């Protein structure tokens, strides 16, 4: 994967240093120049910079030394970006209120109270082929590495919570079959719609909201402190995936595509209906039973998942309603 095009002074300095130096230069941007508050989640420079820092823990970049992954100065820079990102998440998600009910019921209540826009309903009934390409471009930042951000949390768990998470993630990775890995099914969907499905190929086209969503998962997964939030986030994904996936599949069929194209969403209709109980009861329930103090973090992670879905949906629907593209530029089509 090549380094992405910079989107501001911070990402420009960061990418230049990663490509040409062995240490961060003195051109680091003054933190005061970075976005603050909830706007940080849609700031291109901040979100791309944080994504670049995190990608060193995934597949890295062409021509960039692997020694950068744990460079102390880079970790320090990343920590500053994480603090701004986390503060924005807290502002967006709002206060977390816990009750004495079982955690699965608290998660269900949190999801039921979510009033974010339904992107899946729009795509089912109205989404055009071009809008589908834009939607897939945004989601490719996550789905082409699907499973990996949450999987970072597995070594931080024990007992039933760990076993339940492994059970869920095993399905994400195709149950041992590379062709059935969800990331590969999504790549196939992209190719059928003439998009470049190469890992990271559409980063330059994707808006900040795409990176903010994945950065949230990476932050939770890479920090033991946020293991509860990582599980809550994953559980919200599983609990809110089945019906929207059914609608996305219907939207593709409306445009004339068959099961060869809809298989990614068809798979989630079935799998996530099963995962919902495993995630909320076995995984989160076991974690909270073992570590009750993590209940607020579990609910916070779930709230962040819902809130970030809302950010992405509002970005896409707002752009389309205004008659413009939701991307930074036209998506790269497959050769």
C-alpha cells in the first residue's frame, strides 16, 4: 500500500518523514492548529494522520521502514491525536447512563434509542449505481480490513468473553476459508461495481468520516484500557447489521445485480443474527460479570459505533441531497 496524498500540514509532514527520514522532523504541527471538539471527527488532516499512524500496526506502507511502528516520537504524536479524537467521541456520544439490568438489555435499549438516519433504507429504495460506488468507497476503508481492528482486543480478554469473541471473529475470517473471508466478499462486491478493490487503493477518495470510523475501532482495539469499549463497539455492529444488510442486498437487487454481488450482505443477514446473542450475552455479559467496572466502557463503545454510523450517513445523504459527490474526488475504477 502506498502512502496516501496529504490533506493538510500535519499529514504532509508525517507522510514526508515516514518516506524520507528515520525520525520525526521539527515541522510537526502545533496541536493548537488541529481541529477540536466534535469537528475533529470530520477534519481530513487529523483523521488521515491518525489513520496513517494506525496503519503501521496493520499492513504498513510501501517504502516505509517497519521500525516506525513503535517509534517513541510517532507514538507520542499519535497519542495527541487520540486525545482529540476521544474527546470528540465523548462529545458526540454523550453521557453513558448505566442501570442494574443485564448488559444485553442495556445494549438493546441503547440501540433502540438511536435516532440516526437510515442509510440502508435510502440505498434500498433510492440509491443509484454511482451512489453505491461512493458508499462502497467510503466503507472500503473498513471492510477491506474487516475484523482486524476488533481482533486486537482478543489477547486482552480471558475466559468466556475471549472464547465468544474468537467465535465471532472466526466467522469474519471465513471460518478458515480465504474465499469466504468477509473482506474478500466485500472486495468481490467492489470489483463487480467496477471499483478498484486493492487494499488501501481508495484512501485518497474517501472522506474523513470513513477514517474516523475505523480510527475509533483501532483506538479501542489497540489500548487495553479500552477493551470494554472494543467489545461494546463490536456488539453494536453485530446487533445492528442483520436488517440493514437485508436492505442493502435488496438495493443491489433493485439495480439488477444477483447473488454473486449480494453475497457479502446476504452473509451478514444470517451470520450477524447469530452473532448478536453471542456478542451481547456471552461476550459482553461475561466481561461485565468478571469486571463490573467495565460496564460504562462497554456502553460507551456501543454508543460510539452508533454515533459514527450517524456521522457517515449524514455525510453521504447530505452530499447527495445537495446534488454533489460525497467523496473527495471520483473513485478509482478497476482496470
